[in-house]
C-alpha cells in the first residue's frame, strides 16, 4: 500500500497504519477451519522486540517529516526532539528512568528497552516539575516528610495535627496520612524534587495529573523500587512490614530524566500528543531550561569526610 504524506501523518497521529508503527500481533481466540488452514500456509507473523529509545527517535523524525508545517503536533514533535537533545542523557545505556512531565508517566529502561511504565502525578502549572537530568541516590522505606517552607504556613493554619516541630521545621512521621506514601526515591542535587508514593492513590485515575507541588508521585512505586534494588515486590513488602525507616542503595547506577515531552509513544507504539499544560509549545515560547547534574569524580575517604563535615545534613523537601 502506498502512503502519501497526508495518510502517513494520519497514521502517525491516530494509529490508522499500525503495520508501520506497531508490532505485528497474532490475536488469540477461536478461528474457523478455513482461517486455520490459511494461517498454516503463510509464515508466522514477526513479533518485534520491545520498543527502544532509538526506535522512538526514528519514529519522531518520521512524524516530523510527514506532518504539515503548521500542524500543532509537528511543533510538539520538534520541541520533543529538542528536549531530548537538551536532556543530554543516553537512555539507551544502562538503567535509566524517564519521567515524561507532559504525559504524567514514568518509564524505566534497561539497555534502552522499556521495562516498566507507571502513571504519575506531576507539578501543577503554578508549581511545575522542573526539567532535570540527575542520578538516583537511595530508596527510603517509610520516609518522614520534611514540610517545605512554602507549605508550612497552610499546615500550621490547619492546626498541624500529627506533625512534629524540630528546630522550627515541621516534620510528619511515616504513616497512612503521610503524603510520601511508603517509599521515597532520592535524586542527587534535585533541589527537593523526589519520586515517591502517595496517601491518595485515587489521583492516579484522573486523566489530568498535573496536581503536585513539583515532586513526582508514582503509582507503581513498589514495582519501581523492586527493579531498582534487584529484588521482588514481595521482598519490598517484607521490608515495609518491618515498619522501620531505612535507606537502601541500588547496586547499579541509575540515570534519571524529568523531561517535558508533549508527544511520545504509548505502550502500543502509537505516538500520542499530550496537552501542553505548561505552555512550553506555544508560539513564541522560549526554549525551556534543562538542568543537568553531573557525577562528581571519585573521592578518597579523607575527602568524603571533609565534604560531609562542610555540608548540612540532607533533608527531604518533597511534594
């Protein structure tokens, strides 16, 4: 079948040509004798490997060339490719986590292959999740919540029931009302931005999930923690059952990117255009900043002790 530029554009946006952009799938179920005979006379369909980051870049470039110049989705494709370049992170190497802020979705990759997807809640337009590339530090079980100064007045006005005050700082102990949920995943030099669970799982069912104060609430946080720690969800649950607050360090380095990508493939490999909640694709909008956190060179034990003495203890500022 010959595809014109217009028909190709429709297939990119609406999935009308799944043979081009989606894997071949043999649907299960009952079949007639004629169907079974016919199927036996043709080669089995080719099942494509999982979608990789490199596949996605190629798919976006095809879409950019196929869509009309003034089409809104062409702008989204162009800006998405720009942000992937600005991200400066190779998602095809090692372990990596991509939080797509525009899609309110997290994707975990290993060697460029998608391992896990989860719905997330991201920052509201007034309290945006920043674009950032960094590294994962620890998985904290039963995290306390160190209340950010910007939220503390509201909590104090409501009586601060269940909170402790330490050195003028409000802290909420772990528990069922703690907004971090059972797990918090730390990020290096992230200015108080973390990945964590939630005490309000019903928010994940909303189609619009730009609701937080900037941090990223992860629906499948237990599965994500299990993958990060090379263990099973049952093992994560067993550690949670102890009720203790503890930090566990992943054995493998994990890169993390928080990026605003307004067009991206779904699980079925179809490109989906997402709402531009932050207005970064609007005509005349300036190219959004992208902060990169770099790994510090290895330190000797003496240098580590000196650095620890100079720095105040790290605190959580999530939500």
